[in-house]
């Protein structure tokens, strides 16, 4: 985990906490493809419903789903295989989600602290963080929380609560951005204003979230304005 740095706190927006896969970078198709290959190798039926159920979920929880369906590997072996395939698929060129890089740059310029809260492992987080730093010309995140550093993963609130503690801010004036039901439930349970941006699954109907169809052309002011919007 990276350590928080001194920052200027906005009067209305103390921090923004981004999910990674499917929110910042377009890697959900790679995860789904790796999962489908694993299932096919062991003759396990695997379709859209099974794939969508694992979007945003803790990787070890996902591994237990495969084991329950008959994959003869342990949890760590399944996670290592999936992580390796995704790392190989994304290479050094990150496939960014529309508007994500621009919004991240705007937050950095506004000196709003930014956290990355993901169920991907530290190995993937470090690759993504380094690639984003090269594009932005500076470190992209104030703190990062990886899935293999949490006792409980999404949809449990622990990952977001951990990030808030590391940032040194409360949930009341912070915003989470998520693309999955599991991730959005985690952020909501942590008390965060949660913006749902659909990608591999439709999060728009989840009660309590602010729905944005895309991050394209979104501003820091709009993020601040979203606070409390879903509860109004």
C-alpha cells in the first residue's frame, strides 16, 4: 500500500475512490475470458450469468465458486492463473475506460486525494499504477488498496473503509466510482456516495447510487455535486 501524502482538501470533496477493473481500465473482458477458459478446460458450463456474478467480487471468493463447481485446484492456484492471464492480456498499454484518464487528471490538478480500491492483486495494481504515472507525469493515487491486502473483499465494506482510514478522511464528503454491483454495494456499505457507471453489468437500478452512463466529459464539480444526491 502507498502512504498518504499531504494534500489540499476541497471544501466539499475530501476524496474520490476509484474501482479499477471496468471503471478506470477496460479489463472486465479479459477477466471474463480467463474465467471462461478455466471453466471450459474442466467441462464446467459457464455463461453470462456466471461471468456477471463474479464481476467486482473478491478473487478468492471467485476461486471458491470454481472449486464448488469442480475445478480441481486450490484457491491460490486459481487466483494466480487468472491474474497471470489478465496481466498477459493487458500488456503495458492500458485500455482506459472513456473519460477515466481525463477525470483522474482533473482531480490531480485540483489536488483532490484519489484512492484506488480494487479486488485485483498488488501485482496488477503496481503495473497499472506505473503505467498511469507514465501517462500523467505524476503518481496517480494518494493510496491504493489491493484485493490480496484485505481480510474481507467486495461486496464487504472493508476495502473502502481501509482506504478511508489510509486517506484520513470520513465517508461523508467522499465519492466512490464503481462499475459493478459487488463494488457498489461495498462502497455504499462504507457510507460513501457511490456513482455507478455500467460496463459489464448494469448497476443503474441499484438503490442508493448515483447513475452516470459514462465518465466522459465529467468534472470535479460534478463529483462534488453528487454527494448526497442519491439520498436526497
